[in-house]
C-alpha cells in the first residue's frame, strides 16, 4: 500500500535531506514545497513586484508555471520552463520568501497544485503546512525540529561547502526571524498538527532520522 508522508518543521531541521532519502528508499515521489514558494519569490523579485501586496503576488502565481522534476542529483526546479534550482537558494530569495508565502489567496492556488502533484501514489512532501493544510489525511505526519543553534550551524556548513562565507550569528538571527514569520502568520502557520509525531534531530545523524521515519512508515503500511 502506498501512503502519504507529510514532513513539516522550521528551517534547517533536516526536512528536505531526510525526505529525499525516505522517498528514494520507498520509491516514492519527493515534493519540496518550499522550492515552489522560493521560485515564486524569485520571479516576484525579478519583476520588481510589491511582495507585501497579496493581489499582485496571487496574480503573479496565476501566470507562472512551477515544476519539480526528479534528477540524478536530487530535484530540479523549473520556473516558466527555466531551471532555477540554484538561483532559488540565494540569500535574496531566502530573506524574502516568508513575506511572499504569507498571502492566503496565493497559498490556496499553491496548495491546489501541491495536492494535484501528490495524487500520483506514494509521496513524501515537506514544508510548513503539509500535515495541517495540504495533506490533512496523510497516513504519516512528522514534525521535525532541532535547536536554532544546531540549525544555524548546519546552514553555516552548507554555505561553506558551496563556497559562501557567512556569519553563524547572522544565520541564527535570520533563521529565528523566518521561523517567527512562518509561525505567526495568519494563513496556514507553521504549527505541529495534533496527530503529528515530533522528531528532534539535534542529536540525530541524517541516517538515524531517515531510519526513524522509515520505521514509522512501515508501521503505517501495515
Ligand atoms: O529549506 P528551508 O527550510 O530554508 O526553507 P524552505 O523549505 O525552502 O521554505 C522556504 C519558505 O517557504 C519558508 O520559510 C516558508 O516561508 C515558505 N513555505 C511555506 O510557507 N509553506 C510551505 N509548505 C513550504 C515553505
Ligand atoms: O529542509 P530543511 O531546511 O529542514 O533542512 P535541510 O536543508 O534538509 O538540512 C540542512 C542541513 O543540515 C543539510 O546540510 C543536512 O545535510 C544537515 N543535516 C544534518 O547535519 N543532520 C541532520 N540530522 C539533518 C540535516
């Protein structure tokens, strides 16, 4: 039996890394919903659209094609047929994405699109509102977190590997700011669903966290 696995949590908790492994092991589709909000943010920045204006952002999404395509080195993100997989990880996009993601009318369209993508069988989807809004019927819901210090340290290491110099303190404050915006917004805030399992990855390796989720998934599959 194929199931739906929803993984939510704050930035740097390990969601996408672990979701990718779980999907691969189960032969499921992995859907990175954060990448979709990032792609829309990139387009809004390129077109100098007012990020605070709900109507402009909603209209923009209506005229935008966002696609996720599996590839040998993970997942590629296409914005209006162009590969933007790297560009959407820029600092500029990261700093502005929570503003764009706060608009309820835009989110309705995004969520419809995500549900459509999840129809194709076994799926592992990660984001902020997957268990609460996108896939409320998911058989397995995980809320993944880690201390803000550890999450900032991970992002610092990520940047180092990509040749980007960063300050640990600045990363910590940017992550804390984004967590706050995502948790306190009115539209589908980042919150643990009542039936989600809490997984603290602070002291867990990537493979330990993936193993925990695979065991839970096997239980759900009976
Ligand atoms: O990978 P990282 O944790 O930095 O973030 P992401 O998953 O790429 O998500 C980027 C941003 O998109 C989040 O900070 C949220 O503002 C927004 N987002 C959302 O609102 N709902 C989702 N389901 C996924 C992401
Ligand atoms: O998707 P999310 O923002 O929740 O986190 P991520 O991008 O999957 O993980 C951020 C970084 O932490 C990646 O470089 C992972 O390899 C690393 N990580 C880790 O060191 N230990 C874990 N248990 C989970 C993730």
